[in-house]
């Protein structure tokens, strides 16, 4: 039962050859959580893994099954994407972001993981000497790992410390060096669930144009800023995007969360026509394809996977088209995550925790897929270990590039009332054990 002993926890960490829990990957933390679960003979609460916690969109399943029954498994897909996927994606982006990206500039990828990895690769090649990517932290840990694998250099800063008027000067300090090829961020943010304001997006877009930097905007949680209704296709308010402020952008959008279709590994890379059509001397020499879009599709993606699952393209095409026409309400369906987050946040704060990334300017962050918590003067390592000991798995903020102590909590796998009751009970035990670590509050009485 939980809590387990420190010796038991340390033994399981050693058995899995985890050298530093604070820098452990999400999958390592998941494996450790499973091992602890076996030892405790009691289910652990999985807040570490961002698996969709909603049923996959049925319309996509039906379209994929129909394509399979029609016989397409024996045929290689067009590496640039089937027409239905490309056209559906173009309509979808116009309907919800109010940006015009022709289908020829939109490519299916094996999830946004492949989209990001292959995009980074080519962005690191396009101009010799531009070998650095700026990360707006905190962010998805795997993207930092991808940059490292590719041998690219990284600069980063914590958005919490440079919001609003401070953002422009910080970006200029990176861009003016002349070695930055791209900047990457997620919006809403994984893990903080902060959202860049239109003013901040304008700054990023304007400086990207000025300094010839390509913006990689990860829209994995598109439309999930539930403080405002972004669910109506073709109607304002539209989902904020840097594409409104620059032509130097590449958008990453996945079916994993918005359609709960993570298992089929299907996403899109949407390039502005300006990015797609730009010719580079290095790409002409290396790939014998001067245009960025051609080198990306026929040079990089061809070598990486020779295309994306044929049937999954039909699934996503159907879901994109249905969303753009208003047949399905993907934003409304994902609102369930906000309900769960509101409950879980209250449980944490009622038991002595605080929200680390709590505001966008003067506005509290939206409830959604993720949120961040800290506890008193505990650093990230101690907090992660003690939560694991009490049967709660989460990842530490330092793994996301954050300069602040705390944990990322995901609500997708906390579904039942019983799980919320268990969360409250375990956090109450935690708080009873460690409340002496909370900062004392001043009394003005």
C-alpha cells in the first residue's frame, strides 16, 4: 500500500537504471510507476503520461475502416498526402485559425513527433551557419531530445520570466546573433497550459520576419483555451496563431489530442507558401531540390518513412472535413479535460500545493490537459520522489526546460470519482507529512 518506503522506491529506481529521476523521460517515469504499482499492489495515479482520455472520434474510425476494406493497404500512399487529407486540412485551418494555407503546402506525418523531428532537420540545413533553435520553455521534453539527436544547438528561456513587454528584448538577444534558424513553442503550452497573447504572437512574428527565423508553432492542443469559445468554424474568435503576423511559419497539428486519435500516429505539417516555395542554394546542392517544401517532402520525409499510413490519412481527412463543416465539435468534446483539471487543481491546492504557472498576464490560465504544481520549499527532485512514494506519478518541470521547481500533472488518465477521491486521500497524507515545509504566511492581525 501507499505510501511505500524510501528504500523501496530507491530500489526500483536502481533496478530500472534511472540515473537521475529529475531528468528521466516520460516513458522512464511511466515504467517506474508501473514497477512501484506492482510492489505496492495498489494502482498508482498516472499524471505523467499525456495519453488521450477520451474515446477516439468514431467518424475517423469509420473512414479508416472503409479505406481498409476498399483495399488501400496494398498501395503506397502519396508521400505528399492524399488529396482529401491536404484539402481537408486547408479547410480546417481556414475555419479555425483563419489562415490560408493551400493543400500543396500541407503534408501528413507520422504524428507531430515525426513532423517536428524532420522539420528541425531541414531547418538546421537550410542556411549554413544557422544551426540553433530557440525553445520557449517550458516545453515538450521530447523536442529538446530531438534537437540534441540532430546535433543542433539550442538556446532557451523560461516564458514565465519574459512575458509581455519583456519578450521582445529577450528574443532580439537571440536572433541578432545570426545563428538562429527557428524558434519553437506549444500553444496552449505543454506543460504549463499558458497561452501566448496576441500581442506576444505579434512580437514573435514580427521579429521572425525581421531576422529570417522560421517559427515552429506546435498546436497539439488546438482550441483548448477554454476561457473563450473557439469551437465555431468560420466564426470569430479564431484560435490565435503566429501565422496572423508572419509568413515565416510552420504549423504542427496532430490528431492525437483534438480527435483522441493518438494510436494511429497521424498529424500534419503546414508550411506557409512563403516557406514552401523559398529556394536555398544548400538544398539545391544537397538534395538537388532548391525549394524548401520539395526538399522536405521528397528529400527528408521520403528517407524517414516513405510516407504516412494510408488508411490513417483517410481517417484524419474525414475528421478535419467534419470539424470544418461543423459536423463534429472537437473543442466541445475536449472540454472534458477542463472539468477534470478544475477538480484536480482544487484537490492539489486544498492540500497545500500551489500552481507554478498560474497566469497569462492578469488572467488565470485555462483549465485543460495539463497544469503545474509546486509544494513549499521542495525542489523538483524531492517533490517527484515523494509523490511517487505516495502513489502519484508526474514529471518534473526541469525536464521541460523550466527554471522553476515543480511538477507537470496531466488529467487525461484521471477519469472516475474514485480516482479523484484517491488523489485527495494521498495528497492529504502527503500534506500531513510535509506541511512543515510550507512557507509561513504573514499575519497582519
